[in-house]
C-alpha cells in the first residue's frame, strides 16, 4: 500500500512538472508572438514620437538627451546656456528606403534640419558629416536665406532649392512628408501638402548634386544608403510632433 501511494505521488509530481513546463513554453511562445506582432512590417507606419516618450531616440554619439523635452505633446529642443557642444537627436534604428512624416515649428531666427543615412561614430562630430539634410529655417529672418533657394525651408540643403511662399512663418506649425526610395531612385519633399523638391538618391544624378555642393570634398558624406535619422541641434529652439515612418 505504501509503495502504491509513493507511485501515485511520483506520477502526480511528474504530471505537475510537465504541466508547468508546458505552460511556461506556451507563455514564452505568446511573448515572442506578441513582440513579433508589434514590429512594423514594410509598408506599415511606425510611430517614432507620439508625445509621450523618447524611447526610440538618443543623443548622437551619446545616450539620454538633456536639451530635448516633451512640452504639450511636442518634442522641443531648447539650447542650453553656455553649451560647449551640440546635442543632435537620432533614431535608435537605421533605415534605408522610407516615407517620413512629421510636424515641425522653428523659433524666430531659427535654423534646424532633418538628416537621413547618418552614421554614428565618435570620429564624426555632427550628423551632417555623413547624412544629407532637409532644411528647416525661419526663411524670413535667418541670414542663411541669403545664400539662395537651396538654404530655404523645404530644400535639399545646399543641393536643390525650394520655392518661396510655401513655408509658414516662425512660431507656426509646418508639415513634412519626406520620401527616400533607393528602390525607385527617388527623393520627394512635400512641405505643407505641396511637393517642393524631387531628386535622385543614387547614381550619376545624385553624384552630380553632391559634386556641385559644399559637400563635394567631404569624404564621409552620403557614402551609405542605410543609417540613422537625425533631428538637428543648430543652436536654436525647434519643435517636432506626430513623427512616424514607413519602410519601403
């Protein structure tokens, strides 16, 4: 009888152990499936900033940003007094072909920009050493406007100019839809719903744009198709919101 009781107890223990392992395995499978389900597929929008946190960003060549904060659901850069260096913000993830949407607002007399294909390395002190820039500017007040159309808001900076009269004044919100597609060799900048600039992103056409710009002799500039997306610290207050991206 004693042996029978021991056998039954052992069987129950084995059954319980197997059941617990099966439940653990099932839990792990659900967790993996949930994680995979939350990863955006190509053609799906990924929210990069929704007004709640900076989980998908970090300071260029750094970690936690100190001069960027969330104010009324907007991501606001305010330069620190007596700052001895810039604090650009970059995505944690690298991107190749994509559509990027966002709203932005520049302060009076302000200057900023958005860059793609940015390489992060201590030997590069600024994202613009490697990544081409879409200009953000107070066209009315900032002296960079005098350099010509390729320095206006909406321009492919120092390469292709943007028309006048499309950007809203400093202190008002603007929208960008930026398409960078290496599959079709096409870049498109849409400012406030109006297509203002188109350009090739690779090949002879792109190389001509670079060679006729200030970046012609920059050995690391635009040498890769894949990289981080950067929001620029140019020493002026700038705000962003509703940032999302779709891989192509």
